[in-house]
C-alpha cells in the first residue's frame, strides 16, 4: 500500500519545479542545499561532492541545479535501508572550474556566501534550498508549525534573511541542532509564498480558514452546551423549591406574581430568564424574573429551616 505523502512532501514536490532565473539564483539555492546535506572531497585534482536526502524531490532539484549550473555529470543512486530510502547524488568537476570551486569552498568554510545576500531573489532561492534540504511544515489540519533544521548555517543569519521578507520567525534547538521555526499560520502561509510554493500556499490557506471556521463552530457549540447545562441546573434547583412549597401546602401563600412565574417555570424547563419574562401576563425583564425566582427559592429555604428546627 502506497504511503500517503505528507504536506512537507507536497511542498517539496512543488518546489522541485520552481527553477531560479539566472545563474546567481541557481547558485544560491544549490549552495543552501549543499551546505546542509552535502559532503565534499578532493581527489586526483578534482573536487567531488555527495548529496544525501530521503526526499526524491530534493534529489531531483539538486540534480537539475548541478546540471544547469555546471553542466557536469551527476549520478543519482538509491540506497535502501531498513525503513527508508536515501537518494545520493554524486558529481565532480575540474579544479579549474572556478564556480564549482567557489561553491565547494564556501561549504567547506561553513559560511553563507555574499551571493546569498545579493538581492531578494537570491535570498528567496537560498531559503528555498534550505527548506528542500532540511525543512518541514505541518499539515494545516493540525497545529501550525514550519521548521528548518540547520546543521551548518548560522541561525541568526538565516533569521535575518527571513525577516527581510517581513516574516516573524524564531530560533531554537531540537536536541543538538539549531532550528528556525514559525508557528503563526499567516507567517507560514507567507513563507510558502516566498519559497515559491503558491499551490501549497493556497491549500494551506484554505485548510487554515476551514480549521478556523470549524474551531469557531465548536467553540459556539461548547458555549451553547454550557449555557444549556447552566439553564437546566438552575431549573432543577428552582423546580425542586417550587415543588417543595406545593408539597408542604405553602405554595398558595405566595404572591400572585410569584405563583404565576413558578407555574411557567415548571412548564418550560429550558426557557431562559428572558423568555420566561415574556410569557408573563405583564412581561418583565431578566432582572425582574431573576428577582422573583430568588424570592421563591428563599421562601423554600426558609421553610426547610423551620421544619428542621421543628423536628
């Protein structure tokens, strides 16, 4: 049985087809992917690097970026493990290829290159590469959570780039690793837009709005249920007092206004104070109804105390 793709998988699948325009943007995205999941070696006067990921979409994007950026041979191999599959990309280039050399040196030096700060598009590409390499986002049906786990990059520098887009993100730790995370639904939606995942963003927004409506309905239903329970509790107490007065033949001694309300109270157990007041021959407001019911209950309590003392 095929495992249903997570929302993160759907986002990465969409991002694999979002191709940066211009070599600088391609290099910025490729650098971000390499910095987090790349390994570098230098053998036989050639630089070589390996990208390992469990996402086929990240592997495919890395493959495409390498081919377009350097026009070099790239091999994708599938590694089978006990409970997962890992995609590995192998590639190498000549030492004389300055672009490849600069890229690899940046990874080795563990430092965000100035290229990634060049303009908003290179920043956008850089964030997209980080997400493809080590990002995740919860299904909007659940809790709001967007996260990028950083192995090498300085979280404060990455945070600065995100803030350049007007998005509020925070840093934290997950075990020994640094993370960038967003828990605000609107912020996550905007982040998906920045990455270029417009379809996923619309799906996220639709589900987020639906979730908000359902939560609102549930809150209203819970409120209504609480009000009904409160009304029934009040009715049970009031009806017990009214029936007690009838049982001890003290009901008829009540003033006519109280007797009228007491009879209506017994007839309409679910009615609110406002509704009870409208049913009287001379309608009164909630406060008037509440006052009369309180007098009835005080009368019943007084009679109970008198009976208890008499015994």
